[in-house]
C-alpha cells in the first residue's frame, strides 16, 4: 500500500467530534450517517445517498435490489476493472453474462464497445450493465452510453470506486445511470480507510436500500437485506475527509501539472483529467504507450504506483501493458515528482 495522507483539517475535524460519539453513546445509526448522506446528496446532486460499509457491499445490495424489484438477473461488466467486480456479481447470485471490451486510450468501454456487447442480445429486460470509472475520470462517453442503455431498457449501475469528486459536463458519477457506488477505501482518491456511499435518483431503490442496510428490521416488509451499515465513527471519518474533497483534488492537480508539463515537453501520451467538460480527481496519473508496451516506451521509468489494472477479465489485454501510473498522493513532496520527471526524461534521451 502506498503513502496515505489526509488533510490536517480532516484530522482536526475528526478528532474534535469523536468524543461526542462516545459521550452520547450513539455508536451506530446516529447523526453522522445522516450528515454524510446529506453531504453526498448535495455534493453529487442525487436525490438519495446511503452510506455503506464499502463500495462492494453497496454494489452487491444494488444488484440484489434490481433483481428483487426490477427482475434483473444478468450482468455485463467491463474487461478492465478490479477483480472483485466479478466476484461481487457472482456473490450477489446474479449471472455474470460477459465482459465489455475497453478502449486502450481511456481504459474504459467506448460507446461502440457497449453497442457491440448489446448487439446480439434480443432480451435486455433482465440485463444490468455495471461499468467502472477508471483512474479518476468519468467514462468520457458515459452520457451516450447511459442513453443507449436507457433506449434498450438496460439498467446501468456505475462503479464509482475511483471517482468521488470527478465530474463530466458538471455531472457527478452515479448520476448518469440508475445508481452508483463510491469507495473510501484506504488507497482511493478520497481515502478514509473503509467505506462506501451509494447514490441514486431512483427513489424507490434508494428507499429500499435505506431499509436493506438494516435488514428492514423495523418495517419487516422486505425479503432481502443485511447489515451493511457504516458505523458512526467511520461515518465521521468519511465525512471529515469527504468535506475536503476540493482541497484534495486541488493539491493533487498541482502535482499533476508537473507531470503534464513534462509529458507535453517529452511527447508522452497521458490521460487528461482536465480536458474540456472533464474534471478528474487524480486518483491516478496515467501515462500511455502510443503502441506496444509502456515498459518499452519509457524504459527508465521505475517509480510507479499500481496499474489499473495489470490483469484483464475479458479481452482487452493490451491495457495490462500499455499504461503506467505515476505516483500522486495528497501532499506528495515535490521531489517525488521531480524524480519521476527525471526518469521520464532519461527514457526519452
Ligand atoms: C474499480 C473498483 N471497483 C470496486 C472496488 C471495491 O471497493 P471497496 O474496497 O470499497 O469495496 C475497487 C477497490 O479496490 C475498485 O478499484
């Protein structure tokens, strides 16, 4: 695991509110879950936001709910995503019915890739497309992909594990499809150790999820549900970090600016997180090989963080070798980026 630093203001906020949780004895199902939900709802612009123990538990719950209430039984996921997206679909008891190819320049499916995946499916009434936004930006074709799926009657669930704070045309991830789930896992763009938040404008599903996360033990109307609630101490921690998302992204943007300058000077392709209409959160800073492998294109580049990803679930194998991730974390000392720039420069000499 790489270096994880949090803004000082997050830590101070966390510490100054922690005692109250113990003094009031409100360790679960208390005000911090509500405050976090309000923060995410306002920030992401969705009508519902429900804290969960993780992104994965939130996605599993969504799959259960779309199966129970919308008769969805099959799921397509993208080739290039975290291995656990496959396991969580199987664990949810839905059928994993295929993998959507990914564009090597964005590491995510293009509109054409999704069209191809839907081409030979006559019955889309039972289908969910579960798409992961990779590396800190929202899939640049997400609007068109969501429209296509809507026309075809396909449910779209967004895996927003990497994308808290990212926008496309001013819209946050999770608001393009039917629902989405964020991750606040220790290494994510906005890290708080563990935690997730599901966002949706589908109010029926949002209400059902609110009850699902507590076994529907009060209303006792649902057949499904489990405890995937966030504890109050965790909700306070996620809140403390999430409220500083702007500061975290601004800080990382300054580090990214150094890489952008070097890549432009040296003619190295990179994924632009500040292109027109796009605002990424710099979860990763990704450099790409024009053709072939990044190891061949940048032989002196040794200082890297983990790829997204170095394995492939479907057919987009080129992605495992065509990219590298440069170190970028909150409050990263300038000498780290300078060292990386030196390696990039030597690679081009
Ligand atoms: C693309 C992607 N999806 C989902 C997850 C799962 O997130 P969590 O650990 O919060 O369940 C991760 C985390 O590694 C991820 O990278």
